[in-house]
């Protein structure tokens, strides 16, 4: 939920609503603003390809700024964004009309000028360099660090997990956020939203199985992201092996988003994705914060109801055997039959298995 892409009252409402119900708030790639901290919610600080908020004049990572961000008591984790569902494989742009003086100062960019996010981190060309960056961020911040990506080609995960065992499992990311092709905003290219990246139904079980197969389930947590906006979708993700779930679209709806598809034009009629004071007047922070809190509260309640109906005490105990998936022929099959659990360590070579067990 980047401040800049969305408005000050929208961020304030999200911060307050998340704090009311104990949910985490992800800053998005637009840096940490005072408005994210206003409500007192725990914060996941995201670092995108432009390094907003922790960049130097050349756009590279500034270690001093990262240390400063990490000192904020509400910042609990750092997420390195490799790609997102709205536009996998493509960078972003914040139009100059939305780069106010405050946003420019927070992000570390020029006021009133288009700000371009590269389509990749130039210092990361392979899994080894990804681990280098993750451990650099963790050493500098002292906080858990993970990464977010949309899965397309997946062979690099094998290389990544082999490298982790070669280096030692303490080198692993603390979490991986799996985004999907279902993501999108009114500013994203339709061709990417519709055609690029794997859907969460395919990518989540693939990554969960690979993590378990490489014996890393207890080391790496998995977050599922990608249009998971109702209790059944969240329960499905937990059954499939996700440890927690992120949602952007659901919270946009709770703020009052009507999908006007004007996110990048500074003309959002609901006041969510605009910095026009006249349009922002329609977004009452107190009212929307309560709606955000209501969304969280009822989501948790309904997922717990589903879990109890499956015979488990809490959602985190949901497993693949608790769900069935409907096929195109109208008949359902057990999830654990379609996606049988991969035995822990089964994907490791013999040498790696011995080292992992040791």
C-alpha cells in the first residue's frame, strides 16, 4: 500500500484499521511514511527496485537510511520485492502529478517529476546474489528479511535452495511471498495482468512443495498473495501450506474502491488513489478505518468458522486433506490427492540430505 500510489487519508485509515485488529501493514515499495505509523500497527517495510526511502542519489541502497528505518519500533520485517502480480517483469511509474513535496521527500526523489522503478534489482542477477542481498539487508537491519515474487519459470528456486544448503540454512530468507497473475491495479498493463505469471492455484503448491522437498519448511515461512479477498480463498491458501496471507484488493474494497481504473491519473473519485484535496474529502479516515477493521475482524472470524467445521482448533491447523477442488467435469477431488505432500528433504541430493540432517 504505497504512499504515493494511494493517498494520505487512505494510508491513515489502513494504519488505524490494522492496528485495531492486530493485522500487519505492508508499506508497499513507496517507502515508510508517518502515515503508515499513525495507528500503531506492526509494519512490513518493502524495498522495491527503486529503493524508495533507502536510496542514495544514484538510486542504490543507502545503508545508513536502511539502518534508520530499521530503528523504527513498528518495523518488524523487511520484504525485498522482486516482482508483483500487477506487472510481473515490468517496472513501475509514479506520475509527476502524484509526486508531491512530501512524497518526494519520503521516497528520496525529485518533486513533480515522473519516478521510474526499474524492472529488476540491478545487483541481483542470480539466486546467489539474491541470498547476498537478503543477508546484507538482515545484517544491516537486524530484522527478518524475505522476498516477494511472481512465479513464472521456477528452476531458479532449485538453484536457490541448493545454494542455501551449500551456505548453511541460516542464509535462507525468513519468508517468501508468492504473488500471482491475479494481481492488478488500474495502472497496470492489461496484457501483463491477463497473461504473465502463474496463478496462485498453481504457484503456491509448487513453491510450498519445493520448500518442503528441500527440507526448509521449518526455516522459511510462506505468504500467499494474489486476489485472496474472501474467507474461502484464505482457507484454501492455508490448506495448501501458506503460513499467512496478504491482501491488497480486499483492503482497497474496504476503503471504498469502485475500480474506476483511474489509479495513475490522480483523478480517483473515491479519494483513495489521488492527491487532489477536493477528491480526498470523500474519504473519511475514522469511518474507513473502522471499515478496514471490520474487514479484518470478519475475515478472521469466518476463516476460523471454516477451520472449526473441518474439525481443527484453529486455521493454522488446516491441511490439504481438509479441502476438495472442483474439476472442469463438475466433480471434486481431495486436495491431498491432487497435490500429495512432498516428503521433507526428498528433493535434496544424497550429499545434501546428509548435510541437512547433520
